[in-house]
C-alpha cells in the first residue's frame, strides 16, 4: 500500500458515504502538477500485476483519478469524479489522511471492474 507500516492499510470494505450521487467521467491523461494527492491505493497480485489508483484534487476542488501500473502493460485510465464534497477530504497522508471511507460504492466498483479486466 502506501508505506511499510501495517497502519497504512485501510479496509476497502469500510462503509461508504450515504446519499452521495456520484458521476464518473473518463477523460484524457491529465497533468497532476499543482494538485494535491488525497488518496492512493496499490493492489499487488502475487506473480501478476501491481495495479494502482491515485486520486488528486486541484485547487478548485475537482477530483481527478488515475488507474495505472508501473512495469505492467495495462490500459491506463484517467477519470474525473463529480458529486463528492471535497472540502472534508484530507490534504495528504497523516493521521486522518488516505482513508477510503469517503469513496462512494459506485467508484469502488469502477476500480474493481478495471482490476478484473486487467487480470
């Protein structure tokens, strides 16, 4: 996951927020320059790919996402997420940062579908 500490691992099955209407839009590759990384996740499959997701927030509060893999040939995707209140999101790693309970179920399912398609 994020570091060497077991405390860095966050359960993917935590309860997502309720009453959130999220829209996911696939976009062209984006530059994360000037953005803050608010979430990251890496899923490692023994003897197979290591698949990753990073979520970035720009200074206007918009969320941008990358599904990617280093060293593996996969279909990288870039997305933007609409419908999440970004004011309450962490600014980066820390005591309350990088937790996944703010990720809506719809988005989690999108990431899981991408993983299945790449394995």
